[in-house]
């Protein structure tokens, strides 16, 4: 890898062609022990991106990172997961909906969100919440550990 890094660093054409300006760097990796691989490293089972809130630029960053992982992956892809404390249904939907860049989005205050939306949400917020939860695109953070085990 060091030789590759040196070649890329010394050659501007390689830097442009390979697009090394944006490296894939999820916040957390989940590896599986006792899984046969060709290296000493653990099999990457899941890659988690953690964002307290969701803004449009963060959604694009998450999608871009995950798209790069999909494009550059070899073999089975890891599960691509977003964890957030975002409280606005429209923003949650912006990452929960999609075309496969994110397998699932987990909300850390899921039950409180469901209650707040039921009691005080607008009709649009209620519809959005019903859509992303009904399609299992937005899930309860309390279920994440078990999901990673059985996935």
C-alpha cells in the first residue's frame, strides 16, 4: 500500500483518475470473527455512519461514501447503516428513502419520536413517518444489535 500511495502522490494524473480526494471512512465497522478470509483481517459485516442530525449535505456525504464502498467492494458487501438522532420526519426520510445506498436507518429516540409525531405532528409528518417506518426503512436503534447478529 505504501508504494501505491507514493505512486499516487507523485503522479497528478493518477490522483485525478483514482479520485483520492474523498476516502471512505464510516464511523464504525462491525467485523465477524471466525469467518474465512484471505487475510488476517475480520470480515466487514457492517459499516455504520453516525450523524446527530441530518442535513442535505450530510445525506449526500453518506450516499457518496456508501456508493464508493459499493463500487469498490469485492465479494459480499457489508450492511450499510445510518444511525441518527434527527427529529424531523422529512429529514429522516431523505436518508431512509433511496436506491440502495443505505440498507437501514436507525433512530436513537424511536419510541419518543413515534409518540411525539402521533400527538403533535402535522399530517405531512405523520404520513412521512408512516411511510418510512411502514416500509422498515427507519428502525428503532434498540433493535440494531440484534439486527447485526441475524443479518
